[in-house]
C-alpha cells in the first residue's frame, strides 16, 4: 500500500485510518455496559454478593486498555497489509502480534484493578494461583478482539481505497498506485524522481514516496507534465529548476528552487534545452 506520512517506509510511512476510532470506542463501551449488566444479573441469580462498582471496574479497565491500544493495531495493518500473494505472512505476523497485545492488555487492566481495589481498601485477586491457564484464557479472548479490531481498520481502509479508486485521476495529478491503494500528487510538488532498485522514489518536499516500477515507464507518464530525464537514474521537474551550471567533467549541476543540487549527465543535456 502506498500511503503518506512523516516516517520512513513506502511513500513516507504508514497511515492509520483514525476515522475507525469513534466506532471502536462506541462499540467497546456498549459491550462493557452489557457485560456489567450480565455480571450483576449472574451474581444475583446465584445469590452471591457483588458490589456494582466491581464489574464496572472489571469491564472498563479492560475496555480502556483496548481503546488505548487500538491505534497500534491500525498501525500494524498499515505496516503489514493483506496482499493476495502474501496471505500466509500476513496471518503469521498478526497472529504473532496477538501475544504482546494480550500481554499489554492483561498487564494494564490488572494494574488498574489493583489500583481501584486499593482505593477502597480491598485486594484484587487475578489468577488465584493458576496464572498460566488464566493467561491462556485471556489470550484466546484477546486474539478474537485483535481480529475484530483488525477487521474494523481493514474495513475503513477498504472504504477509503474504494473511494480513491472511483475518483478519476486528473491529468494534472500524478497517480501512484499499488493494488487498490492510490495517492495523488500535485506535479508542482514533485521536484525529482529517482530510480531505487525495483522501485521509484518521488521526492516531494520533505517526503519521499516509494512505489514499485521502473524509471523508464514513469518517464513516459511524466514527460507530458514537464519532467525530463537528466541522468540514467533521475528525472527532474523542469519547472522546479532554478539554475544550471557545467561541471569540470562536462556534466551539469542542477539547482532546484529549494536550493538542492542534483547531478545531471552530459548525455541528457538536450533535455534541459531552454533552461540555460
């Protein structure tokens, strides 16, 4: 997936679909309320004493940790998205991530419950001496929770990608696509494009957008937008060139409007005709 952001990675870093969070919070709180009511009803049926504040602490300490960690799952989905040709690695990575997710969840809500009970002068008992079995039980629940959160973020990602796919690409924009995902760049924002192995890097301000492809293929697409090849591994936006200067070796130093200097090859000087 090609996304935008300030960190390293494809197109500058993974993006989290934060519009999913209100839904996650709403559903989580509703589940907590239902579970609190279920605890109270069950204890009443058994004629067992239970203070109403206890199930409230149990459920909302758990929900609070899940809501706090939910964006991390969105980040994990952006970092390791599903791909039709890599289903097994996708499943393996996210299954493995359920373990630290569960450990953080359990550790967090146990700490919160100990604190809440201590405030009323009581002691909270978590495992009752059977910690391995309890942790296995909690991991089973947390794995399902992780899957549900992953599916929620995936749905919002799919919805955003579908909307982007339905948006016709303007001839005045550069479309960078990987599968169903796409971003659109203003050509004026892209200073130069450079080959990087099996990928091509688009340099736009402080961000670098990385997409699989060849420079030759992109040269054909970008030529009508004013990009010219100045090196075997580099295209430059002619509108962003501020100055040209010959080098002792006979090549050309290209100064861009942001002060960056790129090397151009003598072989491609003709592409810069009219810029001298």
